[in-house]
């Protein structure tokens, strides 16, 4: 459950410990990455690191974060408005694309693991000790919402400004239908298994995945959750969808699971690797990418019927870095991040590095 959970990407190696980012470099782990279009992106990680690009990753430059806290997640609603969360209740915000970052008062010292914004004003962050924070003014003020839980919360998602879910340790699933004014525990039906990721295709259809092969699904916004058979007991780290029926899950030992009917049943896809897989993204029902340990990048153009390894450069001067997160904005432009300051990029869907 403590494993890094993040994003995925493909091909051109831009290892920040070896390649120029202007005049600046980093060797710390990069935990998360986001892009608002094919040119503007940000990556965050250890020791307060924030990196930014305005040319699709050809060059990356450090932005002044004003903190040494490790940063776990980054989200932008457009090319100027963004937020970063991390250790010790750290929340940073920018309204100018990161030219300046300011610390926002979170009111907590709990480390924050994830954040999401429905628009430029409505946002939520979650973390340790059942912490849920919310803002309705872009972070000018954050207020703690009562989660009713003391468990670590690993992930949060909102389908709109009112309907949201958070998941974490001990099978915890929390839900709100009023933007977080009230949160209620939803019965996961199972488990004391840790939940590592959650995704909703709309206000009713959602999935949560976690330890020991756990997959939970709902078709009524979480009023009821049912356990679906993953066919295994591997740690599952990430879930993504293209609609309410086409969903993919990845995890340890090269596990890739897919469904075309919302999870009844799940079918194991052949990944061709035993590496732990940490993140997955699809741009449509056929084009997808997975990233994982030891520089693993896999791609499919047929919905996962076949997966092929893409060259992350780890066999030559590139990386054997563990890759934690991936972001695609279309079928050609993608970025992946990981340990040792590694950032990888492709402009052709991963066909070349």
C-alpha cells in the first residue's frame, strides 16, 4: 500500500540526472507528472522539486517551490492554475503556470498523498489519518472535512463538483454527494485489504483496486460495491477507463487485467514481463500505455489484445529507473517519470526514443 502509485509514459529518455534542464538538474525521485496540452507540463518529487516545460519536454526547468518537503501529486486545471501537495500538509499553488508558487495554509501537518480539482475553484486533497481537505476558492482557504476515518487515504476522485470518492487502508471507501460537506463510509463488502486507486467513469460507474488482487465495482455511485474476481492475488496499483465498460488494471508481476463489460469478467492480458507495473493510461479504447519498475514501458494499439515493450533506453545510456507515473494527452504525446530524476517523453506514441 505504501508503494508509489502514479503515472506512465513512453520513449525519449530525458534523465534529469544526466541531461540538461536549462542549467538545472535533479537526481531525486519524480513522483507525479501532468500536462495541460502538448507543450505545457509539470513534474514534482523529492525535496520540494518542481520541474516545468513549455516545449513538450525538450527542456525542463526547475521552478522555485519554496519548500524542501517531498511532493506527491500535482494537478492543473489549465496552463496557469495548478496545485501541488506533499509531506507535512504541504499545499502549493500557482496562478501563472509556476512562474511563482505560493504556500497555501492547509491547517494540517498530515502528509497529503493525492489531490483533484473539478474546476479552478473546487478542489480536494487527501492523506494520512483520514485527512480530507477542501477548497471552494482555489485554495485561498482550505478547510478540513470530517471523513469519519483515521485510515490513510491513498487516492481521491470527483466525477463533478459534488460527487466524489476517496479510498485507502483497511478497505476504506468514503463518498460524498455534496462536495464534501458530508462524507459517508461506503461498504466495500470485503475487506481489510488496502485500496490503492479509484476511478469513476461517471457519477454511478466506478472501480477501486488494491492489495491481494482486490477489485471492487459499483454501478450505483457506491451505494453498493461488489467484489469482482481478478483471478489472482497480486498487488494492484492503478486503474483507468475510457468509458463505463472498457477498464484496465495493472499491478505486480506484470499483471494487466482488462474488461469490456465493466468487470464481468476480468481477463488477464499478456504483458510479457514480470516487472511491477505502477501506472496505466489510455487515450481511447485501443491505444494505451503501462509503466513500471526497471524502465518498463508497454504499449498497445488494440485495447490490450497484444502488448509490446517500448524502448525506454534502459539497455544503453538510458534508464533502469522505476517509473511511477504517466501522462498522455493524445495518441502521440506522452511523458513518464520515476526514480533518479528520470523523465521520459515521446511525440510518436513511443515508436522511438
